[in-house]
C-alpha cells in the first residue's frame, strides 16, 4: 500500500469496485508525508475515543441509568472487540488489501459512533460500542501494516514515531474535548464529533492511499476467536464483579471457566490450519520478546491512567476534567519524543530506545508511588512528563521491531498480533488496578471513585492512598518485566546470528527468519 501519487501509471481493473492505480515499486511513494497524515488521523481518532469516554462515564451512568457494574463495559466492550479482531482484520488486509480494510474501518467507526450518540439504554450503548470497536480494529490493526507497505525499512521507525504523535495528540484532544463537551454540551457529542472527522479522514484516504502489498489467500480462525472471546469475557466479567462485590459461586465459576478456556485456546490454535495467533511467527528471533514487552507495558501503563485519575478524583477531590488536564503535559511530551525515538530506532535498531523507554517508565511509576494525601500536584505533572518520555521512546521502536521481524507477506497478521497482545494488557489493566487499589476500602466505593461519581472522606483517604501505592508497585513489576523482555532481544538476535552459517555454506533462508535481520 502506498499513497496515491501523480504517477503516469494507468488505472488497473480491480475485480470489485472502481479502478485503482497500479502499485509502485517497493519503498517509493509520491506523497509519503500526506499518507502519514492520513494514517495518523486514524490512530488519533482511536485514541480520542479511548480517553474521551473515560471522562463521560458519570454522565453515561446518570443519563442512561446504567448500573455502576455495567458502566465500565462501555470501555471494556470496545477494547475487547479490538483485541479479538486484531489478527483477523489484519489477515483480511493481507487478503483483500490493507488500505481497503483501513478505509472500511473508517466507515464502520463512523456508523458505530453515530449509533452510540443515539443510544437510549445500557444495552444499546454497549452493543453500539462493540460495532465501533469493529471499526477501531480495522483501523488500528492495519495502520502499522500500511506504514510498513508505504515506507522502506530504513524509514519506518521515523514513520512510527510520527504515528505515536497521532496517538498522543488524540489522547490530549480526548481529555480536553471530553471535559468541555461533557461539562458544557452533552455526552452524546463525544460520539457525534467522530462523524465529520471520520468522513474527512475517509475522503483523504481514498485520494491518497493505494494498496500495493502482495495479496495472499488466507483463512479466518473463527473457532479460535470464539474460544478466546469467551475466555476473556469470563475472566473480565468475574474481575469487574469482584471490583464491586464479594466473591461468590457465580463469580468463581466465570473466573475458572475463563481460565480453562484460555488453556483450551492454546490447544485449539495448535490444531488450526490458519490460527488466530500464528505460532509460526514466534520462531522468528526477537518477535516473541517484542510482543511480550508490548503486553506487559500495556498492563502496567494503562493501569497508571486509571490509578492516577482515582487518586486525583477520590483523594484530592478534583473533577474528571481537572484531574485529566494534569496528565496533558505527559501526552504532549510523548508526542514530541516519538519522532526522535523513531529516527533513533532507524539508526541503531529498536532495542535500545524501546528498552530505555521502558526503564524511564519504571522511574515514572516510582515517582507516582510517592503520592500522598497532601503531596503537591506538581509531582503528578512531573511523573506524567517522565512517563511520556518513556512511552514516546517505546512505542515507535517496538512497533518498528515487529514490522522489521515480520515477513512482508504477513505484515497484516504481525500488526494484528501486536495489537492483540497490547490490547489484552489494556483490558486487564483496569480490573487489576481496581482490585489491588480497593484492598483497603470497600470495592464498590473504589469503583465509584474511578468513574467519578463520588469522593473519599478524610478518614478513608489515607488507607486508600496506601492501596494505590500497592497498585503502583504492581505496575512497576509489570513494567520491569516488559523491560527485561525488551532487553533479551539483543541476546536472542546474537544467538541466532552466531548459529547461522555463512551465506555460501547454507541453504536458502526461510523468508520468515531472514526478515528479522537488521539492527537489533
């Protein structure tokens, strides 16, 4: 997939649909800057819709009469669908064209957003968020593959860096627009704003992007998707119930059933001709630690967002808007660091900037763990900025590492697997954060603090802050584990290279393995 250019190439028939220009040669594009802007817009929209909904939870609870235990599924349903569909829609991109699937994502996302704005009760808002999640999956899972098709390997790190700018700008806009819209207009407009923005992005994508990746016939793993979906739903349902009520037979049954299905998912995948999680890709040196680093980083990093908002709203008594504004400098710094880190990854390889970024995020978590009932709010801003520096280094480098390791014919599958691992960490981070933080106060009260419907009394603020410290230290452990996974890529690659005979003495290389060559 490359951006549309002013080439002399004539139109080429394309089976179904209007004529499309012939693909350009690898690594070339007429308007790469404009193509990157289009790709960034999709990522920006997805990021906006994540943070903007967090701020609207109290209004959603009141306006649609959603119970406290159900309002969180407005977020989880969206993330869960993206998690389940990430590899499947990436595979659709490999089959029918990554740009085509990317463009289709805008249409589905726009329709889902409009329906969310028209929701009338708990069931409709959650179902329409599921539809919106389908569009988000098509956009996010194919965006990395579109970049890989559009830019040559030596320029992808920089492109992923600018893509990180799109995410951080989206997070900032979500925070600012969400607070303003919910406070002064209506919660429904947090979804309506996606409609004009999505239409503009879709129009630009049609004019700028062109498919040029090699099409490959593949199968969808519907059985694996259903098993994994049931497993994750069971575990997440049990964990969100535990966040508001005590354990009972129903909760324990759902938890154990979900865990059993996760085990069953592993056996199912080993027997699938085209598994949802392509186990063959794990034979590529450096890919397994790269995906695990993404999983643990997401588990730790997104929990931090929830924990800090709980602290600022519950302990310090700030409104959701004021609490979120304190985090804006961190996202802004992350957006500025991303392109620099991406360029560095192109020069020295992705391992160093990714691992350093994770180490910096560990430092940020240590700073967060020092927060008390009377700590100056400047410490929150400082920790957010440090965390932004770390994430700005990690994301573009780690994304570049996955695309560098993956075979070109499977960019869509690899990009989808990266999103799957990251999203699994995201969906579990929320439940883990609340369960750990609520150990010193009633669970239902901790849950209400997160969604912004109540504040803590002075008597409970101290114990709750201690519970937050325990949650921050749990996040530190997950982030440190992510850093270890990232660092081991150096040893993995060196071991692979030392075991590889000289070119003159070896048989033709497996393209899946040879694709991983390059800077560590």
